[in-house]
C-alpha cells in the first residue's frame, strides 16, 4: 500500500503522484478522461489537479471544460469523498483576477462545474501583485469559513508575496497557505529553488510542482531525429537543443536502464525526493501513459543516483 503524504499543515492526505487535469476536455475527450481517471484511482491515486481556466486557450472553449469533465466523472462514480480535488482561480475569461469578489464568484462557478459543495485545495493560479495580499487572503479565509474550501494554496507567486501572505495569515489568524504549486523539474530548477523554496521550507508548505516532466521532454520520447505528434511538442523539443537537456537525458537513460524503470519514472522520482515536494503533477491522455507515472510511488533513488541527476541538471 503506497503511503499517502500530508499537504503541509492541512488534513489532506494525497498519493505521491498528482494527476494533472489540463488535458481533460482538451486532448483527452470525456471517454478518454474517464478511462484515465478510472485507471489512476484504481491504482490508488486520489489527487486530481485542475483549474477554472482549463482549457480556455483552445478555440471554441470558454474555460471550465476540465472541471466539468471531472465533475461529471465524480457524479458517475459516486466517489467524491475518496478524491482530493484541487482547482485554481484568476485566469478564467469570465472571472479574471484576484479581487475578493472575483475569488468568491469564481469559486462558486467551479463548485457548480465540479458538482460538489466543497473544493479540497483552492489555489490562486497566478498572483496579481496589484491586489493587496490582505484582500486575497481575506477572501480565501471567507471561503474556508463557509465550508466551500478545505485548504488553500498559491501558484506562480514570488517569494516576497508568498511571505507577505503567510505573515498576514499568521498575524490575523486567517486561513494560511498549506501548498505551493511551482514550475519545477530537472530542466527548470531556478523557477523554484532559491528564495521561493526557502519560504516554503520555513513555512512548512507542501510543494506540488507542475510541468514535472517538462511538457513531456522528461519522458524520454523526444530525441534528436525523432518527431512527436503532441500539442506540447514545440515546448518539449526545445530542451533537446541545450547541453543541459542532453546531459539530463543521458543520466536518466543510465539510471532507468540500471533500475529497469521508465525514464519518466526516474525523472519524477528525482522531483518527488526534493526538499518540500509532496507530489509532482503529471497528466496522461490515455491509460497506457499512466503506469510510468504511477510507478514513482514505488521508486526511491539512491543518494548516488540523486546526485548524478542533480549534477546533470546544473
């Protein structure tokens, strides 16, 4: 039985691989999304991440497609109490920003799409520095006190604003961030390591990194001379052009071979073992893509393997 991890100071216990919901209603239709969600939960997974804006970037979409698919699935399976659902606010076309009024209106819209009376983990998706942290934290606290949200987190926020938010929560006795969702992986370390990670560590926040596989690059399927058909191919393939990308792939290949593991599993295992990290986020369009992701729960790298990957990613 895979050990669950507690998200910061909350009572939320989660599987060490968070299932990304950005593909639901986008590159995975409802049937494929249901198949992925079924396979993930059947394997013991219980942590699903989405946002109210997924997938507003697709022509003809309005945002909220992913939440709607997840909500339909939760109702069909009758398993709401078994799944930790995380979503985010600030980027939906109809509910942009982090004003107090918008946070509360967006939360109600997410609840309707998810078909539930509460959100387990509610993130501010992108910080809006023009809005005082006092207004943002105050609105989140109201949602928690109303029972609409169990715990709150932040994503895409500076170390300074995160610290200000935590200080205000502590000073006023209001809801306090328990989780942080940073951009973090083997080929993007400076997006988290440093001041932001230091704040998270001091505050006891759980990091739930997105782009954990660098848009698919760290699965190992992108190689010189190969063509991958994917909506994210351009973003992933750019890492092939860097010396660091090549070093990381070589190290991943060696460790994967030695451990009889998939390249993606090794990349996620490195991330899962980093300080403050509770559960990396990775998405799958089909159930066949899941085993390599889920296997992170059972793969612990040695100190030597961790050091090898860390050095390669410098």
